[in-house]
């Protein structure tokens, strides 16, 4: 671990317990001057030194670089000028986002030591908001299914999920209060469920992807990890913004944190949905969701999906495989033999997808959105499993993302809340409840999710 230079206000033993505060609490204490950025940098290095050997969440971390950022942030505050909404809050960055001051390896030895010339747009937004860019978190190979080296903080023999493995595990292990990830299939919701944190996948396109690895542009979505809904919203507020080189028109700031902290005008209504693959969920997951629905009483009703929804995971996979074969072709061409068997097989499958099948699968996106709309007309949010159950007891797989297929394929916003548990050999293991909202209505989803978070912790809304 790199040594940490001393700085004014940074002497004395580190206080890693500062990182046990939620992101919003940490922000507020920093704003009063009760904590300085250099203290956060020392806490960050101490916590990572303590937890990283068993978790393996970081592809790159440099304690001296973190301290230099902190010193700069403290100098900025000392000038009396305005500071950003994430001032000095450490954020982990999934190692598929370009960073000009850190390597970006995309989870593959083919990019080992790669140094981008500029930051990804979302990373630039972070810096502009005053975040302390903590480092690069481990990802699966080219953000697909071949596992990263990361372990689950609740049981190091279990997977933390993928592909945002390091980001989810770093938050769960208390190394950082916030982290960025991406989801193409289930790479935010599933890891959040397995490690017991909040994982938020916004509506498709809310956060720009310029400067990040492209796997499937019809599906790739930037997401956030935090300990609570407010933290996930705080980070997403900063990351949401206009890409002048993109194809989406400018839009008003979403004000997601304000929405998450506001009270609904009336108690929200939920729909418990048992998708066609419901039986793939564990007994504990199904029983936990049914118990939650029963406790909500008249605020929750059961809704059913048409039989055609059974093909949604397959349609999502067709689009993913076909686009991956195109956008990862440079890796295929220059280093096919260096890729895992898992990725080589997926690329081969993608090459076999016909234009007819690809375009037909894309047509189903609109059909599934229309089907979900009939449910959203009657409720604020849908409840489903965020994963089949607890994290699988293996590091050779990232688990099954089938319960995330609908949110990924339709572009709908969804969030995993760590509301359920199941017994494990060494103690309880977390399970996430997926709360899904209407496409484009992220503020309402986060307000509803925060209400449910409070209701389950306090017994009342």
C-alpha cells in the first residue's frame, strides 16, 4: 500500500469510521467544516488497506494520489469559493470508464496499462462536482460474464456478482460510500442484491456513456451504488447530464435527491409481479417478497404479465450478443486467444445472429414497454426479485441476471433495495428487492423506493 504524505489537518491516526457515514451525512459534515478532505483521504487509505486483501475490489488505488486530490479540495474550500455537491466524497469508478490520471484496463489483459488521454464524460462530471475520485474498481472481462477476482464481503467464498463486482463490493465493505457501475443485463441490480447495498439503474440514457467501454449501445446503462436510496440519488444527480456529442436532446436536471427525500402526496401503491421465470427464484426470495406484499396490504396488488414476456430474456440476449460481436470486434481481432472461453463463445454466438432476428428482437422492446405500461397505470412501482436468491457459493460464476432482463431490455429505471435475508452457513446473507418504475420517471421511482426503505426500517412511512 502506498504511503500517505502528511498534510495540515491530516496528522494523527486515521479515522476509517468516517466512511461508515452515509454519503449524504458525509456531505453535510464536510459542508460544516467538521471534517476535512485530507481526513477522508486518510480514512479511505486505512479502510482499503484493512479490507482490500480479502475482498479484491480495486483494479487501481493510489493513496498518494487520493491525498493530493484531498489537499486540492481543502485549498479550494479555504478560498471561500463555492464547492460542488460531492465535495471530498470518495467515489469508486468501474474500470471501464476512461480516466486521464489512472489506468483503464476494461477487465482484460489486452488493455493492461492503458492510459486514456481524457476522462469519460461521467468522470468529468464527478470532478466538476468536487468528488474525490478514489480509484478504479474491478470489473469482469470487458464487462461480460467471466468473473473478476473480487469476493463478496459477506462471505468471501461467494460471488459479488458482475460485471460491476468491485464497485458493489467496495461500497458493501465500507471502503467508499458511493461507486459507479454499468448494467447491460443485470450488472448493477444483481451485485447490489448479492452484497446487500442499494444499486440504482436509471432509465436508459439518463447518464451519458461517452468515454466508457461500449458493449451493447442499445442496453448499456450507467448506474450507482450506495448504502441508501438518498446516496444513490445524490450520485446520479451529478452524473446525469447532456452529452453534446450524443443523440439525446438537452433536458432539465432531474433533481433525483430532492425527489428521494420528498414525501409522496399519498402512500405509494406497488404491484407484485411474478414473471414467467418466477420459479427460478429461491424459496426464501419468493417467500420474502410475498411477506412484504402481504405487509403492505391494500398498497400492494398482484399483477400478471402476458405469456409473451417469457421470451424477454432471450430477446435481450439476442440484442446483446449481436451488438457485442460488433463493438468488441477490435478485441476479437487483436487478441481472440487472450479472451476467456466465456467471452469467445458469446462473440461467436453474436456473429451468428441474423439481421432479421436482431431487428425482430429490437421490435419487442416497444411491445414489452407497452405491456408494462398497463401495470404502471395502476401503481407507482413493480416489485420483483433483484436476483434469484443469495449470492451463489462460488467465485467461478457471477450468478444469474434473468430477473433484471425486463428493466435492461425496456430501459426502465429499477433499484435493488437490501430488504431481505436468508440464512447462510456463517450467518444471514442479503437479498435485494427490485423496485422498477416507468421509463423516464426516475424521480417517482426514487421517491417510492425511499418511502419503502423508510417503511421497512421504521415500520411506517
